[in-house]
C-alpha cells in the first residue's frame, strides 16, 4: 500500500511540474504572442500623431476624426490582448489604455466642444506616462 501511495505521489508531482511555467516565462510568452513590442511602438506613434494634430488649429473636424479613430482602434486592439500573466502590468496597461480611449473620444469632439483639445492632450499625457511605467513592469516581469 505504501509503495502504491508513493508511486501515485511521485506521479502527481511529476505531472504537476510538467504543467507549471515560471512567471517570467509566462510573461515572455505573452509579450511574443500579443505582439506587444511592435504594437506598443505603433500605439506610441498614434499618441504622438494625435497630440501633434490636436495642437494644429488648422485641421478640420474630419481630419481629427480620422486621426482620433486610428488611436481608438489601435488602443482597443491592445486592450484585447489583456490580461497579462502579471497582475501589476495588467493594471497599468488597463489604466493607460483607458486614458487613450478617453483621449480619442475627447479628440473626436475637439472642434465642436471647447476645452476638449486640452482634455484630450491631458489624457494622452497621462496614458503615455502609464504606458511607460507598464512597459518597464512588463520588461521586469519577463
């Protein structure tokens, strides 16, 4: 009986070890699978372009709608890759993506609603700071 129990215990431990993965390896896998590195570069480009365009008073509402929609779509795409294997990275990315979505909405109405340009720029700035912190966390967790 004890030999059988020992065999079952050893088998259980071996099977459990086969299914486990280190947190760093899980995060590295998520980064690769989600295309995080290239997607975050694209999102930063969208943020910079949106900020530049919001400062350009000569653009029409159609111009802003186009640029803001690109930011909104790319941001939503990044949001869909959550959660990460790391709770802290997920929380930071979630906040950054929420700020970018807010910025895109404010940007969309910036011509018609006074003050929305400033609100959008503030949300872009906040989101960029959070995304920078999140990138550092993702790198540390990988």
